[in-house]
């Protein structure tokens, strides 16, 4: 029996988008100048011998991914199912705006406590997010065994994926803090044909 090759994935969250921090979800705002600087600083500190870059289709991820791929002369793959969660009626609002809104304040606090049971109004249930990301993740692994990949994505995507790999229940995903331009590394080893994911490090990244 052939031994399965180890695969390494570096997760890079996008930097600050234009308009600052808010529940952006599927809104397609590009990075701010600071956001570009945050991501570039992380890449400069943690650049690895990546064989390819996989990215969310949204501009705050894909534009930096394409530029980095060009700079490093490595291929870039856009994966639609690594897009951020749809926050429904919360999209475009800041955390403070939601907390100050009588209509949403209690709901958003319940979402932080347990996103599994408290879907944003007209938003995407976390179980649906989990399922599409799980499918995209498995497809990426099937096509990339033995490679070192840079995955440029969103806080929600990274939370769901890390949670899935480490066995964290969906209701506890808010306990994972992923700031702008944070980078973390996961290694997929194998025992026979069984994948054993290991979190190697968690770097907060970015600029102050």
C-alpha cells in the first residue's frame, strides 16, 4: 500500500476592506490600502514554498490572491464555495449598529453565543455554510495531495474549516478569533487512508 503524502494548508484571512469592519458577508467590497498592507506584511513574514493559491471569489480575497500568484509565479484557483457566509439583513451593518438596534440586538448576541441555532434574518444557516465549505475543502484536498497551499478566505470560512478539522461543535465557532490578515497552518497527515489534521500554529498577523 502506498503511503499517503502530507498536505499543508496555510489559511490567510483577508485584510481590512474599504468601509472598515462590518458584517460584510457577500458584499463585494475591495481591500482598503491598510488591508493590502496587512496582508502583504503577513505574507512577507510567513512566505512558504506554496505550490498554488486557492481563494474565495470575493474581491477582498481574490484580488490579493491573484496579485500574489503573479508575483510568486504560482497558479491561483478561485473556489466559489469558499465565499463568506451570507448574513442576510445584517450585511453592511457594524457590530455596534446591530447591538443598538432593538430589532436585532438580542438576536445578534444569541448568534455569537450559538450560531448553529440562531441564523441571521434572511441569512445562510451555519449548517449550510459548513456543508458547502466541507465539499470545497474535500475537493481541494483531492486535487492537492502532497502540496503546500495558501488558502485566502474569510473569518467565517476559516472558523468553519478549523472547527471541522478539530472537532469543534458549530455552536462554539465564535470562540475562534480570526483578525484581519491572520495566518494559521494546518497539516494533513495520514494513518493508512485516514486523514489526521493537525493545527501547527495560529498567527494574528496584520498591522496595528
